């Protein structure tokens, strides 16, 4: 078996890695794993050549030998891992890719990891809070914003509400539609 390389990351290095799936179980006896994809582009697995296995204690650099699809899952085979016993211990481990190997973004698309912690401004540029999380819904994403006054704002990520995103400058400028923020709270 080829020896995978191990490496550990500091918190600041983590933003350069993106989760694309989670190993749910083994598949067959020859070292394949069943992966639940956490990426918007499931087809990316067909082009994927290398992946980082995150066990929670270590990260292992692996080469993808083969990818196929089964229902909502992706079946992956890693080069040099040829036995069910070698992959059994990786159940529930995350699969990551480097920023370099991430999918190419279109204009006005952002990685969620790059949005987290951005300062949120209202229309006139006054800072009103911080983006804490992004919730995926069927229709559109929803930005979870911790407001400076202690309240939480759930803002739909639609053009009418999100006026500008500047990751480099560290802010999102928004318009709060009537009814989204309960003024009496």
C-alpha cells in the first residue's frame, strides 16, 4: 500500500480547505467507500484526482482512483487502499479539497467559508452585525446574522436583500425587507 502523507493545520490554514463529502460506510470488499456529497457540484467527483481525508485527529492526502454514483451517494476508490479493513476506520470522516482544487466559482458566487465572520452593514454603510452562518434551503440560502444589539436576523440571500459582498474588504451590505426584523423584540 502506498503511504499517504499526513499533515496538520492551524485554524488560519483551515479556510483554504473545503469539505466535499463525508464517508458514510464501506462499499464492497475491495476498499471502496460510500460518500455523502456536501458539494453543490456532485459531478466534480468524476474529475477529482486528490482528496484529503480528515479523521478529526489527522489529515491524510489520498489519490482518487475511481468514482461512480449510486443513488444520492458517490462510491470512491482510493489508490493503494484495496481492502475493506483498511477503510473501515474512516467511517464518518470528512473529505476535503484544497482551495486550488475547489470548483471554479462564477461571478457573484462565494465559498461559504469566505463569508463567515464578515461584517454586515446596512444600506448607508453602518455596521449592524456579523455573518455567523449560512443555512441552505431549497429556494435560496439564508444568512444568519448576529446583530450588534443581540438579536439574530435571518436574511434571504437574494438580490433584493444582499446589495454588495466584498470579501477582500470584509463586509456585506444588505437591505432588510419589511417584516424580516421584529422591531418590538
